[in-house]
C-alpha cells in the first residue's frame, strides 16, 4: 500500500509538471501575438490573462509568491493570489508571464514565459522594496568553487580550473547596463569573453548552468530579485548554483534597508531561494532565442518550444508542440 501511494504521488508530480508546460504555452501563444508591436502593456496583459486562466485549471492549491507586476507597475499575477483549482498539493508558485517584456515588444529574440512551483513555504520572497540582487550563476562543475564575495578574477580563475580551460576560453553573460561598466572592465582585464544581453537573465542563468551545451560559462552582475528565485528553481533541477546578495539602488535605499533590518551581506544560494527537493520548472519560448525557439503561427494553428524540469528526478524534457485551431488545408 505504501509503495502504491508513493507511485501515485510520483505520477501526480509528473502530471503536474506537464500541466505547467501547458500554462507557459498558453501565455506564450497569447503574448506572441504582440511581438514587435511596441506595446509592453499589452504584451504583459495578454500573457498574464492567459497564464492566470491556465493556472486556474491545474490540480494544485497554489499561492503566488513571486510575480513581476509590482516592480514594473504592469499587469500582474499578484503576490498572495491563489491559483489552481484548490486540490492538493499545496505549493508556492513563481511566475514570470514574460521574461523579456521589452524584448518581445521590440521584436527582439529571447522572451520566455516561465512558471515554477515548489512545496508550500519553500520559496524565498524578498522583503518589500527589494527589487534587485547581485548574482553569479554557474553549472554543476563550478558550483562549489564560486564565491560572490570573491573578485571577478578569482571566480573566473576557479571556474577555468574546474572546467579544465583557460580564462580566455570562458564566456561571461551580463546584462547591458551602465551599472556593469566596472565588472566588464574586470572581466576584460583577465581576458574572458563577454556576451551582453539586454533583458532576460533567467534564460542566461539556465544557459550558464548547462555548461558545455550553450557556450555560456557564468552569469554575473545585477538583475531582478524575482528572476533570481526563478533561476534558482531551474538550477535546482539541473544541479547548478546561483549566489545572490540584495543590491540597493542608492545610498538612500541602502540606509532604508539597514533601518528595516535587512542584512546586505547575506549570501543567498539555490537552497536558500528554493528549499526542499520537490521543484518543477517550465518555460516556453515566445520570441526565438538561444535557449529555445519562439512561437510560430500558421493558418491552422501554432508551434511552440518548451522545456520542463523536475528536481526530484533531474529530468530535463524539451517539448515541441503543435496547437491546432483547425486542420491544415492541402492546396
């Protein structure tokens, strides 16, 4: 009887992970219609509406703990919102209906729809007013040697050593922001290569964790706090590591955080951001990028490309789906 219950539980987890893919597919199919039309608000609104509707049909009792709306003042799945049909299991839900809203509005590659779930109470939720974190993300080979408090030179040397590479073999991905001029100078000084991205550091963290398959060795720099948790969920499934520290945007914000009792020296790792070992992650491409293809529309329907991950099994599954509105017409 115990074995039967265990097998039922594992089957339920697998089914739930696949349901998450349907959620990200729905958001992607809806938001993809707004690619290149220059309207960020409609990109967000389309994705949020489709994702919320799809989530409400999933067999789970979910509470949103990570959402994007508050930071961007955009349409949102708000923190504390209940999603799912209310049946077990009880889970935390992290969403980014469009990771790369600006990318999609401009028609630029790399936008994704993302959702992750974990056991209730296991996902980190940043204190109010905390929007950004300093980050370093790597794959399994380097997870035990990087240190966010070490210098760029030291971390890159350690990564190169465990990868049996030279520093000038390494590629560092970093958001193209004025705040990163100094870190880019340090990267260039030691000879590593730089790949700049305009948005979407969740996908770049995943690429860094996949090591030999993507050409990216490490993500460095400052990005969104919600994205750190989403990245941690994915990296937990594939054995990577992300280390983060809360990053104040100004001296005034630094003093406010200190007054609120926030420890700016605290280092958050994967197991701090997402506890436990029962995590599922799904993402679907909206505009084609290096991680996966975007939505393609046809007269009969559409094609989507997704990735689904589970921490318990370590499974990473790539899914190509055809969504039919009507049967293709043979001419």
